[in-house]
C-alpha cells in the first residue's frame, strides 16, 4: 500500500449552499443525501471507517440497503448488485485501488467531495422546483 496516502481525512466541502438552513451540520446532511446512491454510500462507509475497504466488505454493507438505493437520476439500479459495485469502483473516477494485493479501495477526497456536492445541489434544485409548482 502507498504509504503516502492518508485515509483518515474527512471530506471537506469547499462551497456553502445557502439553500440549506444552517441549524444542523451541513457535512452530515450532504452525506445523508448522497448515501441514497451507490457512490455516496461507498464514500460514507469509507469515510466513517477511515480506511480502505474490499469489494466484498462493500457488498456486505450494500446488501441490506440495495432496494432503497437510487442512481443519481433517481431511478432504481436494475443490474446485478456485484456488477454495479464493480462498475462504480472502476468507472466512476471517484475511487482508486490503493492496495492491489489485498484489493482495497478508497475514495479520492477531491472527487468524492465534488460528487457529494453535485448530488446535494441536484436534490436542492428538485426540491425548489417542487416548491415552485405548489
């Protein structure tokens, strides 16, 4: 494993969203919104553990929540869960294999922060659109 990687850093948000009340912890609200997606769930799990994790461990964390998870567009995941997990890790650009021998994955902090902010902004925009309609 690359000794220069630091795994216990929490994700830091670089922009404040004025559409969210400041009566709670912005960090945890953004994480909770994004946890409804596979990448957001993985970021949250890795962030809470503060260390890299295997695909199998991610599978075990994902299984109880699988039916409630959504793609960033709001639709349900339809593919095989293991295929979705592998695809998310390999193709999203958010995660990197940090230990090939033990097959351990971890998120790239800047990319993870960007993803969580983007999902949060999308959620707030939809919420504001609904308010305008009512």
